[in-house]
C-alpha cells in the first residue's frame, strides 16, 4: 500500500512539473511561441546570404545580438 502511495505521489509531482514547464504561459513552450511571434511576423522576408569570407559571417552574426540566428554550412563535396 505504501509503495502505491509513493508511485501516485511521484506521478502527481511529475505531472505538475511537466505541466508547468510545457503548458504554462510562462513555461518553455509559451516562451518559445512568444519569441517566434515577436521575431517573425507573416510576410517578413527571410535573408539568405552567400558568404565569401569569415569576416562577413562574424559581422553578420554580431549585428543581430539578441535575435535568433541560424547558420547553415554546406560543402560541395
């Protein structure tokens, strides 16, 4: 009986923690959704740059401090 009670309490704590992390307005998913909404509105063009030097990458990366950035590297081989 005691073992079942511990399992039930553990499951409830797990549900509460996961619920607050993923479903809360200030939780992880709420934060991600808010940042996506504020950083990219519909119709905003996305820039793709073909870089020729390392300094172009560094300057572009440092120019947008505080906003999400994605760097993709492709190799022809």
